[in-house]
């Protein structure tokens, strides 16, 4: 079953979010400390991923061009608007539902583990990477929900769709992509994803506020640049 890994990942987020909702009565001090601990872990993860690049120049160019495109499209605003619509339907007035949905979606979506795991599911029907990611996301969703609310639970939907689309596409397309190009793409995608993960860590710890969603087109731009370079 190609979508098994993505399905398990989504279910883990749902269960973690439900458990986090039960634990919302823990002290604000504990929530703040644990959340910032998650933020520190995310920062370190982002740094580790970022150093996998073989060309920071290409990464920076892709990131900047992606930011320009993302700002022009208004990706961050559209994600927030979507979260606010869900908030009006499912959450109490004045809650941080949208922030929870957007923050959790970005944390669970960005990074090489989801991409590589989905590709493994599609190409080899191997779900071990996504199973590992499911455990990580499940634990993280507990604290995110306890801190940011039930908006985190709804992030399971884009996670399943995102990884599921990659898995299905990989089962068809990856047989036509040279292995050398695929390996190169995975390394660079991991690097640019690492920078975005680092930015998310800064947001979680409260050091600054970065509109991370608007950097997402940079991943597609990076894929285009690397592919052109490979064939030239």
C-alpha cells in the first residue's frame, strides 16, 4: 500500500494532538519551557540539514527567489486565512487556532525526511522512514497542541496529502530520473528545508517572527536550477 506511511504519519499527529488537548491544563511555565525546548531542537535539526548542501550560493538564490514569489502570491496570508476559517468553525473565539495549524503544518511538512520517506513509499513500498517520522511528529504534536491548541490536529490533512502526492508521483516518475540527479536533489532539498526549519525554530522560541510559508516556492526553484545544471 503506497499511502500506508503517509496515513500512519497523519494518524500519529491526530492522536498526539488529542493527547495534547487533554494535557492543556499543565502549567504555562511548563508549556513555555517544553515548547522552547522543541524550538531549540528544531534549530539544531535545521542547522544539521542546512550543511548537507554542496552549494550555498544556489540555496540562497533559490530561497530569495522563492521568498519573492511567495510574498507576491501571499502564501503565508492564504494559509493563515484558511486556518482562520477553520478556527471560526471549530475553535473558540480568541484562540490561536490559525497559528497552531500553520506552525504545525510547516514543521511537519518541511524537511527531507518527509520527501525521502514518501519517495521510498512510492518507489520501493518501504515505509520505515515515514514510520519514524510519525513517531517524531506524534510526540511534537502533543506539546504543540498543549501550547497552540487544536489547530495542530488539522495539520494532519496537509501532511497526508503532501506526502501522499509525492509517494504516488514517485511511483510513476522516479523510474525516469537518473539516480545521480535524484541523490543530488535530495541533498539540496534537505539543505534548503533545513534553513526553513531553522527559521521555524526561531519562531517557536520567540526570538523573531519569520514568514516561513513564503519561502516554500524556493524548493521548486531549487529543483529547477539543480536539474538544469545536471543536464548542462
